[in-house]
C-alpha cells in the first residue's frame, strides 16, 4: 500500500478491459455526477446504496455501470475525463506528485497501460482477471438480492441464495472467449476449463456472414430467424422420424449449419436472421454442454453464467438452460446473473479494499447493497433445492 501522502483522492472507479468490451464500475455519493443521457456512453445502470445510518460520509451513494466497445477506447477515456472519475469526481487539479492509481483488470489492463498514462496520467494497477471474476460473482451472489435467476420458457425465477450453502459452484464467464471456474470460497477457485468458441465467435462469424453492423442488430435478427433452414436435423437425416433408440427426436439438431453443405445454395440464398439464430443456438448449446460436463466432472450442482455474451437475451438464456437441462437429464439447471457483464469490474472495484484503500470498502458496499431493490418478474426460489422442470426439451 502506498503511503497516504503519495496517494491521490480515492478514485471510486474500476475498469475491466476485455477483448470486446470495456466495463466501468464507479461510485458516486448522493447520486452526484450521474452520467447524462448521452448515447455515446452506451448502457448505464445503477445500484442504489444506502446503509440507513445517516451519519457515515458514505451513507448514501450509488454504484454505476457503463460499457464501451474496446475498439472505441478513446470514448471511454473521454468519459472518464469528462466525469473526472479517476479523481473521485473532483473537478480541480490533482497535485502532480500524487499518483492516480486505478484498479484495472482484463487483458486491456496490460495492453493499454501506456494509453491511460498518456491520456489521463493514471497508473493502471493490474488485478488478475480470474480473481476479479470470482470476487465480483461472490460479491453479487452474497450482497445483491435477486441477482441470480433461472430462465426457462420465457420466465425468470429468482433464486434466494443461502450464504452458507453457496459453494462450490461453477462460474461460466462468456466474454469474447469462455472461462469455466470452480469456485470454492472467497479467493478460492480453480479455472478448470474454457473454450475459444464464445461471444467473440458469435459476433465475429455473425458479422462476416450477415453483414450486420452491430452486435445488437445481430442479436435482434436472431429473434425472428429459423435455424432449421440451415441446421441439419435428425429428421433430415432419418427421413422425418426420430432416432428413438439413442434418444434423439427428429427435431434435434444433428449438425449445426449442416444444411449449408448444399451445393445449390450460396451464402446470399440464406436469410441473415436464420444464420444469426443458428449461430446463436450453436454457440449457446455448445457452452451449455461443456459447462454441464465440467460441473459433472467436479460434482458441482450449481452453474452460474455471466459475461456480456448473454446480454439478458431470452433466446440465449433459454438455449443455455435447455442445453444444461438436456445433457444433465434434468439434474442441473443454469442460473444467470443480472449484472452478468460486470463481474470482473466489480471484482476490481472490491480489490481496493484488499489493498488497504479503506475510504470506501467493498465490505461496506456488501452491507449496503440493495436488499430493498424491487423486481417484478419471477418468483423467489431457493437454491440449490429448486424445482427441476420435467418436460422434455429439444436441443
Ligand atoms: N455492444 C457490444 N459490442 C460487442 N460485443 C457485445 C456487445 N454487447 C454484447 N456483446 C457480446 O459480449 C461479448 C463480450 O463480453 P464481455 O463479458 O464484455 O467479454 P470481454 O471481457 O472479452 O470483452 C462479445 O464478444 C459479444 O458477444
Ligand atoms: C483469454 C480469456 C481469459 C480472456 O477473457 P475475455 O476477454 O474473453 O473475457 C478468455 O478469452 C478465455 O478464457 N478464452 C478461452 C481460452 C481457452 O480456454 O481455450
């Protein structure tokens, strides 16, 4: 820890610079320096924070979340500068002898060190990405009510987390690539698997195949597409019948994109929405399957999915849920996190405390976080003793 005199004001900002997106988490007291509604600043959310004691300087405040495409890192830097987030929102000069240190994680914390130094005069203090993902997930699961939910058939079912019965669990973070982490406690984890077929694959292949200009456009297309136009189903191979002997129904996908082998059709003969749907389904199925196999390998009952690939998107969550249900024969269920994409940034934020910055501690935040937040969707469920949905699902 740096001596107090060589420290700049408490930054209240942490940053996660991933392969695709930059995520910011920052704190404001009394809701000050809320970002204005400016489209450049991408999505913004906030978590109300109040300890109800009244006399603590941090008794009222908010955690804010913002994201930027990593390719537009200069917009992010400009955002930080305009809000003076790196100096706790203070709009006056910081003495040059004071080092401004910001907690940062993700590969970009290494890649863009010089850029942040040059443009904002700040030092990125690097925190390990896996440490931060786990710290962020543990923080959310323990401190934020109605953070985790099941998703099936268009319905969210919120999960009441029992703090004493949280571990072990499998954390599957679907970012550009996918990391699968067995979590056994605070700071106790092992990255047990991963796959390079992740969110970057969906967006990268999808962009090439559909000419979509944005991730959201690609995702929206998938709503109206029909994957059966491109995917080869069991019924396509078996003359319309099931292959019942090995438990495959005629509507199971036998081969993702398998129909595209047809010599009679070129890319332009397929509709972008069908391509998008098939791609989304292929990638989500695959991740759901690998996740379940890892849960099985380590005897884990709970699987939480995070990362911005999910994007709270109904079809993505449904596909992952169905895959986990199908492969586990109904023994396991996927759970999702409301702050899915901000695990790493939250973990980096919490690391200020671990390093002795005690002005605003993650511990305090954990106590203050929004147990009062209301959420109208779904019903409360108890994890892990949840109902397993019985009806047969088709992959
Ligand atoms: N606006 C967006 N631009 C690009 N990708 C997005 C966007 N929104 C969601 N995504 C998806 O989120 C993924 C990145 O997720 P994230 O958890 O931020 O990972 P990373 O840390 O690798 O950037 C992308 O690969 C893409 O699938
Ligand atoms: C290298 C990464 C940890 C980087 O994280 P990301 O920016 O994708 O969130 C991730 O892309 C990953 O785990 N990829 C899968 C690599 C593998 O296990 O083969």
